[in-house]
C-alpha cells in the first residue's frame, strides 16, 4: 500500500516536473483591449513593449489567440536574433511590432462585437517552443493604423 | 541566465566543434573586429558592369550552382591562404559581426537596415565575381515567400556536409525541414508589400520597419535555431544562406518600391547621406552613401525578375470566408446565396479555396488520401483527371516516434478550377476520400465519407485591381 502510494506520488512529481514547465513555461498571456476603429483600420499592429530577452537568445515569438477549447489561431510572429551566443545579461527591446491586420480581421469575423481578447505569446527556436526561457514583456497593445 | 537550447544535443556540439573547425577554421575562432581602418576611404565609383538579374536559388541551372559553389570555395580558401585579405570569408562574415553587434553605428533596428545590407551584399557579390573572374556573377535569392520554396535551396544543402562550400553545420533546419508557414505566408507578406510609407516598411532613425522582425528575423531564427550561426548577429554572416536570405530581403525593398508611386524612399538628407565603407573586389577601401544605393538597377547593376507571388498577391486584399451549413451525413446542396458568391469569384478568376479542419482520416500510418466531391468518384478513384477530384490530404507520422499519431490534419485545397460545375450539381456535394494507391498498384476502391470539424470556402477579394 505504502509502496503503491509512493509510486503514485513519484509519478505525480514526474508528471509535474515534465508538464508544468511546459505549461507555465515560457509562454506569457495578455488581455488586449480592441480599440475603437479596429475593424476599419487599414492596418493593425500588435506592440509588445519593454521586451526583455537574454542577449544570447535567438527566438521567434509566436502570438496565438488564447481561447479554451478552440483550435489555436495564429495572429503573427516576430524573430529576434541573439546578439551573440556568448553574450551575457538581458537585452531590452523597447517595442517589438507585429502586423496582425489580416489575421485579426479573420478572427473578428467569428467574434463580432467582442471588445477584448486574450493572447498567448510563445517563444520558439526552430520547430519547438522553448520551455525554460526567462523573458518578459511589460505590455501588449493593439495599435490601429490610419 | 543561460537558457538551454532544445537542439543542444551531442550531435550539434560535435558538428559545431568539429565540422566548423574543419571547414572554416579561422571563422570558428573569429572575433568581432572592425572591417578595417586603412585611413580615409575612396568614394565609390559609378558601376558600369552589365545589368544582370539576381535569380531564385531554386531555379539555378547545374552550371550556375557550380559557379556559386566555386565562388564561395574561393572565398573560403582565401581566408586560409591569406588570412589578412579582407575579401576572405572570415573577414566577410565579420563585417556583419562588427556592424551588427559592436559598431557605434548600429545597422539594425532603424532605417539603415535595408540600405546597409544592400551595400554589404553588393560588395560581397562583386568580390565573389572577381574570385571566379566573372563580372556577370550575381547572388541568388531564397524566395521563401513562395509556399513551395520553404525548404532551403538545394544548392545550400546538397551535399549536406563540409565538402559543400555553401553548407553550414550549425543550422537547426534540416534539408527537408520547411520554414513555418506563419512566418512567411501571405498574412506576413501582404502587409509588407502594402506598407503605406517607408517608416512602416523600413523604419526611421530610431525604430525599425515591420519586415525587419518578420519575415527577416523569423527566417534567421528558423534556420539557425537557438544556437546556430544564423540566429545571432555576430555569427549570421558565417552561413552562406545568409546572403541568399538577405538578397530576398533586398528584393522585398525593391518590390515595395515598385508597388505604388507613394512607396518612396526617405528624402531626408540624414538618411541620404548615411555612409558606410567596405573593401571592394580589388581590396580598395570604398565608401558608399545611401543615396547611391537606392536604384539597384542603374546604380548597382542588378535587378530581380518578377516574382510569381507578387504577380498574384498585390491584388488580393483579403480572403472572404463562405461558410455553408455543412453536414456530413447527407449530400450538401450549396445554397444559392453561398453558391452565387463562389461562382462570382470563380467568374472573376479569383482563387477559391476549400478549408477542411480536423479532418477524420486514419492516423495510424503514413499515407496520402485523395479527396473527391462525391463518393462515386472517390470509388472510381481516377485521381487528378477526375472532374470531382479536389486534392490530397497527406498524413506523415513522426519519424522518430511512429507510435504517436499526428493531430488530425487541417487542409486547404485550391479548388478554383475544379468546383465550378459541382456547385451547380442537383445532387449536391458530399466529400469522400480514398487512400492513394502506391505507384503501379491498383486502386483499392474503399472510399469513405469524409468528416471533419468544419468545412468552408474562402475566396480572394481583389478589389484593388
């Protein structure tokens, strides 16, 4: 009995070790207000502000709509090169801008009248998401063009 | 902190330490050094070479690929035979290293990005031509915006070892990997081509334009991964694919300029008088201004052929979704209001696509399934010659873990030329699929009705024509 419990506990620890970093991992969620005029804007840019990344990290930040139970909807992506593989410390990018005009317009057709959305920003390198990258962004905002 | 790369396995460490050292020993030990300080540079002189086209790397003939490889081999050899020669590959790679991570005049993140890289590639290209004694040599470009060109061009990966002067052992992408669609597809490219002004496209004195991040930066990281040369400013120039990638980025600028009369380069003297220095093909230290780079055809003597993608894309403003109430247990008569929309789009020669999401096909083996617009045609399985044939759904199992089935596929079929008659069918449309037989094998004829989470049409809106 004790042994079985110990085995189960060990499995839980193992699962938590494997799964939790990937879930909590490197992705960040933001809630975006959809500003007025966004449906008629000629362009819409998602601005990630004060993005802090390790100076030795080469990443593609992929932006998804975070909707529970629905298929993932890709909004856009941006690649950020490392300064150097040997660099130390953190680079601060004042603003990373991703054009989301077409993808957001497509999403809005299925979500008319919604005035906020939740997004998930997931850092990738190559084909796989990075599970243990330490990074942050102070805010995410949608900026409609003229 | 030092994040662990998901690709940092023993093979990669071996390739980086051994492969890199064997092929480019001086590069592997390179430091970020200034390109040279030989006193004041001589001004760039007007170029009177013949105007020749830079062409897609995937379209080069065998002799042209050999010439490209010979040129890079000569450049690599020069780095070994005369390490002080600024035309050698090490020094060429270190130009990017210097300007992009050390120089007090950064050329990323502002309006220098497009102009500086154009100048860099121009002198690099002239040196390559000189080394093979061919003034008509021009760099190829990797036209990754075309959906069938998402793999690295074959010349850069064949052979995929250090006998190929275009190879680099630190890439995260394998020769059969494709760039992620979302980094370079039309959702990314259309805003680039239609950027309203240079600020949006190429940035300003203190900020970058949209394409510098994506597609430019994304392709860098997709190729190099977390720790490959292409993923870092100081090492990107060590991979020959860098120059094909940036030739395509340069082509974006050229295409943007041609896209509309309002797509003008900055007229601000602060931009036009930007100046950088490079060694030319005769080892002469030259300075060139941004104003001398703006017309690549007349000033720098190269042009680009018309992109097949651009021929179509500028006319497409958006994909309009037409979503009939699709049921899978009976034939669907596409209602007139939906049918009329699609037929009108077809009549206007607009592209029409059929989207099938989370399609239910067997996932326990790798196979290709043919999709037909009716079960009888699927039973007959005549392939593309059948008027009811709509396309294929490939299922490829993970090579390493064949016991893990892939997710149900999402497919987009181009049905522009196939669906017109079917829309008018009084019997309606009922999608069916059948496994494509192996070559020379007979059709199995085991057609099944196709089910999926959702099925809908979209067509390209082209009101900009």
